[in-house]
C-alpha cells in the first residue's frame, strides 16, 4: 500500500494523485455519456427528429453499457486500469465525434449506441483505487471517486447549453459535443503518462482466465448462472421497447434476430463459465482460496435499487416537478438538479460511514432510509409545498447515493484479482435497474413508480441480511506462486 497515511484532498502526490486523476477520468466519461440530454431540444430541431426518435436515442445511450461493464471489468483485471482507461477514453471520443457530425437519425442512433461503452469507465477506477488505498480508507476513497466522477453528468447539464450558445447557430450543439470528445481524447494521454496500476513494489493480481468470473464452490457456480439472467432480461426489454410494439425503430424480424442472438450469447456464456470453473466439480477449492459469490449477488441487488433508481429518477424528475407543481421547464430542471448535486457529498459520505462503522450496518441503515425516502416521494402531490417536495427529493437522494458509496466500499474487499469483474457485474446491475424502473414508469403513474422502487429497496434490505461483514484477510496467489494476504478489515 501507499506509504502516506490519511486522506489529504489537497495533496496531489502518491495515492492522492491516483485518486484525483481517476475521478477526473470518470467525470469526463460521464460528461461525454450524458452530453445528449442537455442539448436534446437543439439536436431534435437540427436533425428534424420526432419525440419517439429522441426517446429512442435516450434508450440506446444506456443499452450497450450493460454488457460493456462486464467486458471492461474483465479487461481491467487482465490488462490493468492504466491501459484500459486510456484506451476507453481515446476510443470513445470517436462515436462522440460521430454524433457531433450526424446528419440523420440512423447515424445519431449508431453513435449513441456506441457511446454506451464509455459508461463502463466507472468500473476501471474502482479496481485502480482499490490497489492504492488500505481497507480503512477504501470506502471513503471509492466514494470520492464515484461521487465526484458521477457529477460529470450534472456538469454537462450546466455547461454544454452555454457552450452551444457561445458558438451560436444551428450547429452550436455540434461544437459543444465535439469539445467533450476532444477533452476525452486529450485526457487519455494525460492519464497514460501519470498513472501506474499499483504502488511501487506491489503486485497486480490477475485472474487465471479471462472468459468468465471465477467461483469457488458448486453452489456458487449455479448462483452465478442465475445472476446473469436479469442482464439478458434487461437487454430483451430494451429490444422490446425498440420493436413495432414500442417505438417502432426495429422491424419484427430484427427484433426476433436480437432475441435469438441474446439466447445464443447466454448459452455461450454458460459454456465459458463451465470452461473456467468446471474443475470445481472434480476437486474442491482449498478453503484459503475461496470467496463467497453470495456477497456479489447481494451487492448486485443493492446497486439495482440505488444506482438503478438514480439513473431512472434523474431522467424523469424534471417532468415530475413540472407536471406536479406546474413549473416551467427551466425551473423544474433547476429544482430537479438538487437530486444530482447531492452526489458530491453523499457518495463519499456513504463510503466514509462504511470505513467508520462497518460495511453491513451502514448498508442496512442506508437501505432502510432508501425505502422510506421513496415511499415519501410516492406521497408527494400538488398539495405539498414545493420546498417540502424538494427536501423529500434531496433526503431520498442522500440515501440513494450514500448507499451507492457503501456498496462500492465492499466490492474491492471480496476478491482482489476479480475486483474489476465484480465491479463490472454490480455496475451492470445498476443499469439493469434503470431499464426496469424506466419501463415500469411507462406503465404506471409517478406515485406508483416511486412505490415500486421503495418495494425493491425493501427486498434489498432483506437480501442484505445475508451479507457477511468483510473480516480478516483475503488470499491472493501471484504468478510466481507466492501467496499474499491482503487485509480487508481491522484484525
């Protein structure tokens, strides 16, 4: 671990340099990923899009992120965060430029779908930060990384419309989007030149196989297979939304082909899981090398409810305030932005609470608060004073984002060499949650929507009862066969 002790946010050396460069990278990926929403009206007018086509672009923006987070997690574990983040920032500038010069809906749709890849950047920094910070600072460091980086979406919302106006004309939005792509490309070089995967003298533990996540017991083998299903279900729901029964972007033949493709891909994944883990049916894994996949499954469910609901609520909240309190779009947007602003403090706060008071107790309290918060949001109507509704939204937001921070305070403490893959799967579940919640929103009213999220938070609380508080040490084996013990809690 890094030699310096403590978290000095004003330091830019050692582990703190890594933390700052990491959250800035994540901040840029989110600014690029969410650069469409604030410029939506300008893009719609410029390209002559229908409202249905705009909604389709918003769906496509998150579709690719679900499988991308899994794949990027694997690549991070195998090749290291430095090369993976650098490549992601550089490669994703291309679809960003493509969108900036798009002339029609099809070109815009292809570019937006490809940009879903940049939403996977979050996973890389989780592994990188975990390499540099000891267990007693890890929750806070991961919270800062997640919370400050997440703010990239809000920063895009505040700045890009102004940048577009500065350039002026019908093409102002193109310059604004192009600038975010250029920043991403430029920062790739800065990141490459200033990052190392581990502190000097530390070993970067890599998975034995890249094909699938390792598990260490027969029960966990089947558990992993089951936990992969919701991700395919979410992709099937997205496809259904684009079908003739939805927004009519895809023909029925294409939709059927995608369904068949998803089924084939799931079978292929099962084969890969067997290739990587089939040996556990012949001889058991020694106790010292085992980890419990149950830990991953619980965190997946919690991230479904926390980050999934955040993504869904952020996209509907301006409309909710506008319709409930008859506000104009600008005022409604400003009021709703209070929800995103909480990220700067809440997510690091959730990580800090985990470091201070234990991972499981913190998650239990925050998840209970989450359920109560969304239940409260479900009861908001036009009879409420506006200020009280804003307080309810911000309170709810605190529990949501603190919960996200607390989830990723646990992720790096399960199995070091699989941190990227675990973060990838947990992160993907956040996107799965967003897809499911936004689909629910098309079927019910606002009040019921919030109650549905509250109900899933209650399920998350029940799942949490099965989480084991990280304790003692985890064992990792280096490529030369030497064994290293990594502290995950106070002994």
